[in-house]
């Protein structure tokens, strides 16, 4: 069995646990056609209906160079119908090369963001009420491999290991991780207060009444994290994020935030300060939508891809912007941007003043 077939089976049977008669909405680019082909065969065998949306290179980038307000405001009613009514939604990232640089028009970006908001609002609402199964995953492409600093063959092996596709039955790994993380979320769901400490960080938040989620490969593949949305006005302190991260196609490094009463008061980055300023000009971006702990020790290298990097075993991350409704969060924003910190050398996490995590590992 090829790794692609094994990947498709893991996504269909474990991540989305598809059943006869369900409707799946799949979005990707034309580069992932091999994985889509295998996934579609499994859907047919299961009696599952599949709608596929293939994007092509530079579609959105070229549109954002336009000042045609009618086109920028247009968002397909068919897509709205699908996200409103599908049983499962899967987004397979398969990026093209970004050799050609497009300079977008800021006004066009604003119009397009508002046009997409309805789709995003329906998506987050359905995640929050539990009516939508979803999975976000990655297909290896030259562009993604380049961004990760790997050859394509190395990147394929990285994905295979990250998703445990090297095992005879990958789902067994994810079931075991799920069991382990259930113990973590059961504990965290009983606490009131959480603090991250490191030599350059001390930041705290309240999570009482919010729901911690066990991310065990069903919402993301790969996965390996536990997360919640903090009480919005409770985040206080400062934090230094030492893993690089990407937004708007730009890599940002060494981000330092100072937070008071849930609001980002000061921010700086060693690389990408202008992009950071752009992020924090977005409505809702100066409050936090997520606090999380990464647990996938099959991932130890940052790849400039948040799908993998936020799961790094021995790391924590916090996201500015949109909250998770299923966690009880209420912050709204057009972005949800994860920022990651390594905790393996000296990092500590306290829950209600009790040390529960040290040097990258849980003590509970």
C-alpha cells in the first residue's frame, strides 16, 4: 500500500469517520490530485457523496491586484451552500510555488476579507455547535518543502512520520495519543488559572468555564495538542515566541508581546515588524483566541507551516484573533494566527499555582 493510499484511508476512516449517505466538501489545489483520487475511491466504497473544489495557481493573488469591486465582493453561493449543509469539510493544503510576487491593493484585500466573512462565520459556528466534522491536512509540494528547508523527498518523509503513516495501522498511534490527551483535558477542564513561565516569559490567563479540546488527529492531521480559548480580558504578562511563523506570505521571527487585561499593548519582531503592524491593525487581532500545548514528539523541526509547528512536542502556542466557539470563546476576527514557543529547556506551566509541566513534558 502506498503512503498516499494509507493517508487517504486515515483521513476518511479515522479523522472524518465517514458514514454512508454523508456529504463531504473537499477543498485543495490541483497539485493534490493523487490524494484526492484515492480519497474519492474510498468515499465511493463507503457510499459517501463528495464535492471537490480545486484551486489553481495565483487565483486569489491575481484577484487581489484588481480594483473590480463587483468581482472582489463575489463569493460563490454554491460554496456557502456546501459549508452550510455538508457533514464533513476537509481542506488539503497543497501550495504552488510563489516565484511570481503579486502586490495586492490594500483596499481590495479589505473588500475580499469582508466577502469571505460569511463563509468563515458559518464555518466557525458549525464547528462550535458540533454539526460539522472537519480536517485540515497537508499534501507535499515543492513550495511547502522549500519553505520547510527540505527537499521534496525529505518533506514527504516528514509528513509520513508526522502522521505516523510509517506504521502498519496509523490509527492506532492516534487512538493512543487521544487516550493520553483525554487525561490532560480532564485535568485542565477543572482548573481556573494557567501560567506559562520561561526565562523570557511570564504570561497568565483564566480558563474557568472554557472547554479544553483534545486534538487527536480528527480536526487536523497531523495533530497532537490540547487547546482552549482563554477568557478574553484575563490574559496578562509578556511572552517571547521563538519559533518562526508565517502570515500574509511573510516569515515573522522572534515576536515579543506585552499584554494587559487581554489586550496586546506592545509588540515587536526581530524580522517582520511591518507585517506584525499589519496583523495588529486587524479588528479583533489584539485579543487572544487560543492557548494551547503541543504534544506530537514525532515533530521536532519547525517548518514555517503552522499545521505542523503548533503540534511540536514540548512547545506551547497562543493565537491572536478569532476564538473557538466550541471552547466558549467570544472574540471575533478575520484572522486566527498561532504563535509558538519552545518550552523544552526550562519552561514551566502552572495550573492554579500547581506545577503541571516542566521542560516540555506534562507531570500529571
